C-alpha cells in the first residue's frame, strides 16, 4: 500500500514537463526584468536571454542527469570533476560564441571589438550559466536525498515488519509445544478418573475448560496480567493435586502488590509442570511444591521449589518443553532483562527467575508491601 508521499510524487511526475517549461520561462522573464532595470532595454534583455537559454538548458540537464546521476551519486568523483570542469569551459565558450555572433551584432556592436576568446568574458559567461545550474543542482540533490530517505525508511519498516512476523511465528511455535503436551497429560488424568467414576471428574472437566479457554484466548496475547497467569497456574496445580489424590503439599505465595503487573502468557507453566513431572511424580512420599512470587522496584522474581529423590538427576528433559524452550522464549521476549538460575540438590530442586517487568500499569491498592498466601485446598 502506497503512502501519501509516494502518491504525491506520482502526481507531480505527471506534470514534470509543464513544471520545467514554466521554470525556464520564469528564468527568461526574471533575467529580462532584472537586466532591464539597469538600462531600461527590457526587450533587448529579454531577447538576449532567449538566445542564451538553450545553452543554459543544455548545461543544466547535462549536469543533472549525466554528471550528478551517473557519476556523483555513484561516487565516481574523479570522473565527475574532470567532466564538470570540461563542460563548464565548453558551455562558457558556446555562450560566448552565441553572444559574439548573434547578440552583440544586434544590440551591442561595440562589444565585438573585444576578441572572441577573451578569457574574462568567458569566465563571466561560465559564472552566469553555472550560478543558475548550481541552484538547480542543489534542489536535485535534495530531492534525491529525500527519495533515498524514503526508500531507507520503507526498507527499515519492511525489515522490522518481517522481523516481527518471524518473532511472532517463533513465539507461537514455542507456545504450541506447551499446549499439546499439557493437554495430553490432563486428558490422560481425566480418562483415569472417568474409568474410576470419580466424583472429581466434573471438577476436572471444569478446570480443564478454564485452562483451555485461557490458552486459546489470553495465550495469544503478547502480555497478560500476572493475576490471570497465576489463576491459570492455580487451576493447573489443582488438577495435579487431584491426580496425586491430595498426597502432595502445594502452596502458592505472593509477596508484594502485583496489581497491574503484566507478563508474557504461559511463561511460568513449564517450571511448575516439570516440578510435578520430574520431582513429585517420582514416588516420593510426602512430596511438596512451593511457588513464591515477589515483586519489588520493577523486578518480578518467581521461585519454584520442589522436593525430589536422589534418583532424579535432571529437572528438564532434552526433548519436549525443556529448558531450551523456556530460555528461547525469555530471550525473545525479555532480551537482556531477565536472569534464570537453576539449583539441583540431592532432595531439592529450585528455579529462580527474575524479570524486569517495569512499573505496574495500574495501581489499585496502596504501594506498601503486603503478603498473600494461597494454600491449595484439600478435597
């Protein structure tokens, strides 16, 4: 789609010849008027300007479209200077010849007493021609610079748009690796509950419906409120609690005021999911998981800790929604604005993620530090 400046250039291009004709008629009228003010010979001055006009037109267009466009713009400076000085001398001599054989005999016969190739006269002719050519060339170069700026801006816009599209596609791909993996595990749990005719089956379906709705809608946004993301994770934790039949201790604790804080969607789930998969699913009796959220001075800190057995050597697998997936999303969304530390001990695994999220967009409560603790309910 063309912008307004491009449309204007196209419209002006249609009247290019008309503009040029009007310009040169203006030059003739100007010279006839100005020189006529000196001696009152307006008619003679006007005719003299008309006789000399072809030389000025030739010098102007030769300089613009040959010397500037083919040599100066392409940085062929040596050839440009040589041809410029040569053409200046040539057009100066040609203008002197026209004056000597046409203008002087008609209006100033005494001027023919000076030799034809009298250098001061030729220099005056050169100055008269190229003072005008210099002005025209300046506008030509400005126009050329303006068009280059427009082209550079358009190229930058196209490059930026392409980068944004590639970034968006990569982020969607990374998020798409999360959703099927999670749905597969949850549907398996639902299948087992349905076979056992568990009374918890409706609850699981309801929570799964909320989770799916979040992934389909908010999951496609660039940013969501941290409160929405934590509610999503709470639903996930409760589904896992039902799966483990309330044999694990799960807690989500929030330190500080998180109202108005926004975060990339589905960013925290891999840490929590892998805490269950590679920590609590290893048959550890009395296992536990703690998710702590801290916010202070623009920095959001997320700490995920879970118990584990000695047999669990690694936290994130090399395939699936592994650590590389999480780091890739963080690199794309929070470049140079985050830190991720993973501590793997014999019976404890912890992940500490710090993200610079800036100031909250909305503040609904006083900015004094508060602490809210959400313990997952027992059923």
